[in-house]
């Protein structure tokens, strides 16, 4: 009987110790895997505090672009980081936490938003129809710019509503390039940046384009996701020559 009890005590200790160790060293069970964060500021520096709130003591500051180890993020907008070899806190509002995304997932997202834009090229549509087709995958501010620059008037429908068609000779602007994920005609695959900031997810997909007609350039597509259940939406697009 004594041997049986001793055996159970040993097994219990072996199974429990790793969990105790994890809680002791990480400070929180959600910190099963460390992440990398980058300070993202428009100006100034980011305060580092001893606890998750402005009521806690300021123990330092981080410059824009500084890279830190992130243990976990609270639901109240604070991130626990490693600072001067100690666990400290910064506001999640000014911190990008870098995540991983498979290229096949990124391809599915970019293909979907490009397809939604290409649909507006097929025939003449009312302004309301164009917005309806694009709004699930683009922010309103982006659609406003796209509509203003890329669309022309094209008569009226049978009810007298103004129709619009894409400007066929418009190469630049807000019309998206197609990313070449399989390297059928471009020399390098698209690059992916996926991160979370202030409760929102962000995705940047960029590719160097060899184009004899318009000139070599790098196309970068910027998307955001307001919540886990929301669609990815394009909010910005750049071509750099």
C-alpha cells in the first residue's frame, strides 16, 4: 500500500511540475509560445510600465521600430513584453505583433479581392451596384477613390439610372495587379507580412513586377480584418517604381 501511494505521488509530481514551471516562467498560461512585436508610432516614444495600466509605474520607453519579445496580450489592450530582462507592459495600441500565414491562405485572400474588383469590369453598372459588389472586400474609402479614378459614365439603364464602365486605357491607379504565386511570369514570389495591432489583423502582400509596358515596379496590397468573423478588406494599394 505504501509503495502504491509513493508511486502515485511521484507520477503526480512529474505531471504537475511542467505546468507549475510554465506558470512561473511565463507569468500566464496563454504564453505557450513567444511572439515578436514591433513598436508602431507616428511620433514620440512608447511608455513601458510595470503593470497592465496607466496607473502602474513608468519604467522606460521604446522608440518607433523597436523589436520586443511578446509573452501575451490582455483583452484590455495591454501586452506583456520582455524589457531589460524583465516582464513589463506596453499599450497594445502601438504594437504590431507579427504572426505567420501560409502562402496558400494569402493567395486565397488576394485572389478573392482581385476577383471582386475584376467583376466591375465585365459590363456597365450603376454606382450602387459597383459599391455592392466591392464592399464585402474593400473599405468604403478605397471604393470611393477607385470609383472616382477608374470609372467613366456609360449611358443609362431602362429606368434612367446612370451607368458606369471601367476606363479601358487606365493602367495605374486603384486597379490591382494580379499576384503571380506560381512564378509563371515573375522572377520572385510575393512576400507576406501578417500582424495584429490594437485588436485588428493586418496583411501586406507585396511582389516585384517585371513589366515591359508600364515599367518594373513593386505592387503592395494592404488589407485589414476588423474582427475574427469579419472579411479581409483592402484599404490601400501602392505601386513603387
